[in-house]
């Protein structure tokens, strides 16, 4: 029976093989899916929204954004002053009501109007009182609001019979340019009459029979509504109650207000804007108070003094927050680009595209992808190659699986034929596995000093006899036995006496060696140590030095006079001490002159570098060349040129003289060969001349010597320098 450990190992091998097969199949399936996804058109669809959802950022972080069912976007806010822009946008939430009620504070009165809705599209819907008066012919009501009433979304409504209602502004409103509007636009009104005693008011008409509606002036924040009785006919029916109020023009429950004979509340829409600046241009000049955030644009308000902020195209959110306008994913809308067309969202926009094998056909909102005839042959070729790759990879994967299965079966068949391994506790180990056993051996291993007692091996080839050595006293020298096969420099202690100082060896008597021997031994040890250290140091120094020195010979000008380095220059005598102390009379002579350059410093004082640089930058430096120095420089230059010309002339003369001498010798040899040894006749072109020194020369040589003499005469005619100029 196989052991449990054997079975577990075989199961591990089997599971490992199955895991490899599983991963191979998974990789093949993933590759096929990726290829299919690349060839087939996958159409991601997307959409777009424009309203602020509950998940969007609508107010400043850390501030409340809701009171009851009313959402409060910034610049409106509650509680602390950092949650709203200024006092006009403060909202008071009354938590004592159930549900809580949002109130809009009025700047000019203690009235607080209930807020029904606040939008970032610059509208606030509030509840306002619609009073009903009975038994009186006239009535008047005054209203104060923090924002102007919308003149386009509200109307003055008058309910009653034989009644004329008017709305008038308490102050002259101004437009956004600061110009005063005409007083004709600050008062509006309408008349309501009843015919034949009919008081039923159609909710959708209000054309003057029992009910009338009219437009209101622009920019009303503080206004008065008045009603007056206007009886045109004595037989006209009158109604004891009347009501005049502002109301949203879409509000349709007007008839119920008159029949109730009680005060009611109606919705009124206010226009709000950022009134810090009259125009967008003025607002952008002061970026610290500019209300618009990123991805927005400024828009001048039409009905209210100030400006509005709008999110740019492709963005949505609260434009009054720094990061309130976020990108709209237009591709969330199904078939945004058309059926079968891919939609790709971008920052603030989107793009429409088709798969690589198709082209986009733009037809308004009905875009489509049609096959690209130019790419069709290439796509077919790619598909054919893809099929070949898929078939090849599938064959390779199946082959790998078969090989793994055959290998696992072979391992199982071979394992049955092998003998079972012995238990781990009965396995034997050789002494080589444990070394010498260590200082505290857990397994006692037999040790064989010097190989003595070991059975077999190379030790039996040689003799085990050890030569016995005795010392001067006739005792056996065990040091020689212990030092066998050891290095001569190895220190071996064969006895405990070697660890005791030599003075104490003989029981406190004199040492075995004399002082001279000890001193000699110490000197030898010192010399050997010194030699070893010097050898190490010399090796290190030689390694640090360069291998080869490159010496470049200096270039010497042949006309430059040699440097007289062999002459010893005498040292200048030291300055003698002053004969007497310096007094006030000697002070001007010892004073450092305020010079600006060393050439004007006769006493040789050193001027600091920063002072010289400052002097150069101020333009105080003046370059002066003395006349003697100029003459010396010019004479040196002329002398050098003359010397170079003389050397050139001398070389030319020598060269021509050598040529003439060579020609004369050749002519002489040629004549001797022709005349049989007779001296040649003199050349007609040249006449031999004998100088006072006995040197024979022809006429040409005499001409060259004459030219050389003329050059020397010209050099002698040059002006001589005086001794003072040379010393200078």
C-alpha cells in the first residue's frame, strides 16, 4: 500500500496539470473574444442631461442644501454667512413647521415670504398674499421684496365688478445701464365689469367680465396695488367684494379666490441676478468678486440690474460654484449619433465614428455606418488571417493538453514500478553531512586527527609513521608532531606553558634565553615587519603613479634670444629702516595717492580688485602710453623686422653661392674630361677675382657680396637708442 504522503504528492501533480490546462483554455477564449471585439462594431450609447440632480454639487461644501422639500442652490444659502453670497440671498428655514418652511427675508420690511422653488435659471417662486376686501369702494396694499418681480411671468389680476385696479412703483426703477426709465411705465391697470348679474369668472379668460389681467412694469421691488370703484351704468351689477393681486400667469385657480371671500396666497415669480456690477465687462475686471465659476459664461440680465452666469455648452450644474459646471456625457442617450454609430464623449462635446471597416454617412440626426468598399478586400484578408491564427492556436493548445496528459500518465505508470521510499527517520547520513560536529555536536561523529584510524581512503596509500624530534633537553618535541602538514607561519600551542610569559617558565628564575638573544630576536622581528610594511606601501604607491609620462618638447623660436638661466641674479637689497619717525611733514610723501590704475601708481601700492572693477564700470580709467615706451616698442618692432629680413637675405645669398660653386665644379670637371686633364679656360660670363685673403671668386659672387654689404650699410644708418631709453 502506498503511503499517504505519496498519494498527496501525486494528487498535487494532477491538480497542477489540470490548472495549466484550464489557464490555456481561458487564454485562448480571451484571445478569440478580443479579436471578435476588434472586428465587430460595438456601439456604446450615451446621454445628456441639463438639470441639477440630487447627486450634483449645488451649494458650498459643509452647508445645507435643502429646507423641507425646497432645494436651495448657491448663491442662496442658510445658517452662516459663508453659505450665501450676501444678505439678499439669505434663506431662513423654520424647523418648527412640519415639514420645515423656507422663508425669504425682505430687506425693507419685516415680512418673510414663503419660498416654493429656487432655480439657477434666475427665478424664485414665492407665496404672496392675495387680499379680498368687502364693503369698501377703495383699497390699497404696499409690498416690499428683495428681488424685482418678473414682468414676463407675472400679471396683475383684478377680481370684482365695476372695479379698476392699478399697480404703481413707489420709486422710479432704473435699468441696468443706470438711466432712469420713463414714469409712464411705472403704472399699469385694468377694469373689471359684470353684465346682467353674472359673476361666474372663466379661469382661463379674464377678458374684463368679472376678471381682468394686465402686464406689469419692469423692475418692481417696492410697489402699491390700489382698487377703485368705477360705476359706468346705474343698472350695472355690483359685487360687495373685490381683490387685486400679482400672480403667476400660469396660475388657473383664480375663480376660487373670489368665491372664498378670504385672504389667500398665490404664487409669484421673482427675477434675481448678481447685482455687484451692472455689466459683465465690469464684473470681469474684479475677479475677486466675480460670481461665475469654471466652464461658464457671463450673460447680462434683461429685466434686473446685474448679470447672470450660465454653464457652457456641453456642461451642466451650478455655474456660481468654482467647480459647479461638470461635463455632460452626451453618449448616455441611446442612439445619440444614430443606429449602429459609435458615440465618443469629449470634454464639452462628443464625436461620432464608425468601426475601421465602415464609413460614416451623415444625414442629419439619422447617421449611419455603411461598408467601406475601399477597405473591404483588406478586411477580408485580415479575417482570413485571423481564422488561420485561431485554428493554429487551437491546435497548439490541444497538443499541449495531450502532451500534459501523456506525461502525467507516464509519471503514474513509472511510480508504481519504483520501490517505496524509506521513512524519513530511518535515512542514514554520512559524516560529511555534519562536518566535524561543531563545538557542541548534537550528532556525535567520529573524528580522525591527521587521518589516523580512518578506514580506507587515500590515507592507506602512505605511511602513518611520524618522525620523532627531541629538543635540547632530550624531550620529545610535540610541536613537530602537531605542526605536521601545517604552514610554517601558523602558531601552534602544544602545551599550556606556551601561553605563560617566558620569565615565569622556570618558577620565577632567570629566563631560558639571555638578554642579547631576546634583543636580537626582537630586532629581527622588527626588521621583518618593517620590510613587509614597506613592501605593501611601495606596491600601493607604484599602483597609484601614472604608467607613462608624456613630455612635450617646447617650441623655441630661432630668433628669440636664449634665456640666461645660468646667470645668478643678485637679490635686491632690503629697504632700510626709516632714519626717524614720520611726522606731519612727511605724511604727504607717505600718503597713498588716489590712483585708479597701477600704471599711475608710482609708489607701487596695491589697489583692491573690487575698487578697480568699480572704477572701470564708472568709466574713470584712462589708458595712457608714454612717449619713451612708444619709441621703445616701435624700435623693437623695427629691429625684429630688420633682423628677419637680414636672416632671409643671408639664407638666400648662401643658397645662391652654393649653387654657383656647384655649377663651377661641374664645369671644371667637364672641361678636364674634354681636354684630357688640361685646365679649363675661363668662362666668358664670369671673371675670376682674387681677394686679399686669397679666396678666388667670380663676378657673380662679387655681386652677391655687394648686395649684402648694402644691407649692412642700411642697418648701420638706423637711429641708435640712447642709454636712458634702453634703461626705460
